[in-house]
C-alpha cells in the first residue's frame, strides 16, 4: 500500500525542489462516489467560481465527512447551466479516502485559451513540504460533460487564488510555499500551461508569516502588485521587472483580518476588491463588501454589501463579457455548511447599493449536511447557577459608549464586527453596552440594582472574564448558555453572570464580555 503514496508526480520544472515530489495520482478523480454525497458532509468551505464563454457556471470547494480541515478532505466540482438556479456536482477528487493524504484549496479558472483549469493542493500526513499543486483541464467548459485530462501535478506548493494573464501573453500562477523565504511565488507559463517555471517570489517577515494566499494585479504601468495574507492582514510588494525580483513585503493600506480577499481587473479597466468590512476598518470575518478603484488601487470607492453575517469568508469571483460579476464565498463551514454566490455589476459597487437589475445576494450553491458532525448537546444548562434577578434593575455606563437593545443582528463590540446571533429569552427587553472586545474596561453602576455580564465559561475560552466577575461578587445565573455570535464556534458560547450593584460602584474586566441591564 505504501507504493501508492510514491512516485508519479515528477516535476521537470526549474526552480521548484531539489528532488521530485513523491505524490501518486489520486485514487479517485471522477464522478462523485456515494461517500461524497452532499448529505454526508460535516465540513464545506473555501470555494472558487469560474464562468464559461457561454455562461455555464463552475464552482469548486473542499469538503469532508468530519467537521474539520483534515485527512478526510476531498475537492468537489459543481456546475450550473441555468445561471445558478440549480447545481450539479459532476466530479470529485479524493486521493485515498481516509488515508494519510488530503486534497484542499481548490481553484477554477477560465484561461485565455477557452479551457477551464481546475486546480487543487495535495498533501501527505499534514506535512506542508509534501504539497503538490495538481491541475485538470476541461476542453469544453460550455458543456456539463466536457472532455477532461487526467490529473497532473504541475508544481510544489499551494495555489489559493486565481492565475493572472500578463500583458506579455504569459500566465502567472500565485503559488505559495508556506512559512518559507520567498513564499509568495510567481510561477509562469509561456506555452499555455504546458510547462511552468518559477520566476521569483516575495518574502513575508518571519514574525508575520501564515498562509500566503497571494494575488497579483498587473498595473497599467506594467508593474505587478502582489497582495498577500499575513497574520496581521494584507501585505504588499511591487515588482517592476515582470516578477523576477520583489522587495520584502510590508503592510498594505487595506485594513483586513487574516483571511482571503479577492481582487481582479474589470472590463472597464477599474479594479474590484472584495474584503471584510468597510474600506477603512479592520473587522472579523463578516460584512463581505465589494469596492471599486479607478486609479489602479490607490483609492477605493463605493462599497456594495454582499453578506454582513459573521462566519462568511473566502471570496473568489469572475466578471463575464456581459459585465456581470459573480462572487462565491462560504458561510459557517461546520454549521450551515453553505457555499453562496452574489451576482452584481460594477455600477452597483460604485453606488454602494443595487442600481441595476442584476443584483442577487446569498444565492445557494451548496448546503452540506450529515457526516460525523459535532455533538449537538454542546450547550451547558448551568443548572448549578442562581435564579435570575430582575428587580430592582440597575444600569451600567462607560464614557463614550452607547447602550443598545440586545437583539439578534446587533453589533456587539466597538472594535469587532461580530453581531449577535442569539440572545437569552430572559433578557428579551434588556440593553447591552457596546464596548471594545480587547483591553481592560471599567464600567460604573449609574443606578443601583441588578446588572449582568455575558462571557464564556473558563473551559470554553481562555479570554473568559468569569473569574474577574466572581471575584467582584457576581454569581452565575442558572440559564442555559447562549450562542452569542458565530454559533458554530463553541468558544463563543456565553454564560450569564449577575450582581446587585450599589450606585457608582465600579465593575472591571478585560477581554471579553458583554455587559447588560434592563432600562
């Protein structure tokens, strides 16, 4: 059986590795097998989309029977011939079922030669040094049953974002070799994908390195702008010699969490950027928003909201000849397990609201279910807590911060974009004080009476402030935990604490908690 893991992918490519990559072809690359059913998925995420010249949509992502990015992952290729109303999964790639290999981080790309390229990464035993980039070509992407090539390993590394055609006629792949020098590589083909060569790469400072997930933009002056994911957000570098040399990366002016973004050149010559949150604000993985630049990325305008929910991520897209822009992304990878698509035009982005008749949001591509899901009984009953006290009702305040009704959809913190997903029924008419998640806070009781604080239990989250509250005389309330935000993440399940405070009494805690009271 060990021989099945070994030779087949011999990289005759300059600049890659001293030794050939040792990955055999995947055991399965064809129509989905029964174990790949959409009803047998505990994980679904990290998508990409492409559109054929005739308008057929192609989408890819990776999935698994277990709720994680693990050795059970396989990649899916789905297609729609009716503009996204219905979808059919036509191919999966699964290297060895539950064996030591996993495939992940797929991309689909409509190349200038009219063929669809489907890419994915393959890894053995969790070791990034074994990463191989594989590709399959579909000759007629207007057809659901297009002829296809056998999978071929074309490089060592991972490609998380779309290739870019250069003005020279070459194709450039954004290849990553994570946590290494010159990890954000440009790999170039001058013969329409037959051979690939590493041209150069940019280095992320060691302390900032994570999964590069870089993208290229060839500017109008023919310099190449590289934007890459880092621990702090987005770094940038600019090559003025076609990608041969790159200055080390430095922080870009685009605020963003450590997550994938999407940037592309539109038919108008302007640039489209899809990121999390407002243009001038760093948020969590929420509030996917599209922006447009008319000056090659120096400034950005518009701002069309695509999906404000917490847990949306990994946008990817394409504009077609008719001007339509399709952006795909995932939502709640182990809960709802949705792959979703947004359709719009450049004028909608520039206006910051729908002005064409093309806008369609949250179009469902796939909803996974089943598999070896996490236990549903994750919510603690807190039966050892005290009864909830409602009167007399106290009040809390902090200078410069506002009280808002505690209800689903409310933004919970001033320095994060997390929105309330679930509020306790017992606090239905309560308000909360919107304060920063990070840092030490001191609140004052402006009216004597009972006040409340929601925070995760210590065994849920290392940032729980439960001990600080108990030390100040708070007690746990005997109500079930609340899935406060990002409800698939048990680290964010909160327990309610209460205290009868005197007027002007101080309440102090760090990260993180949500103070509540009845007005």
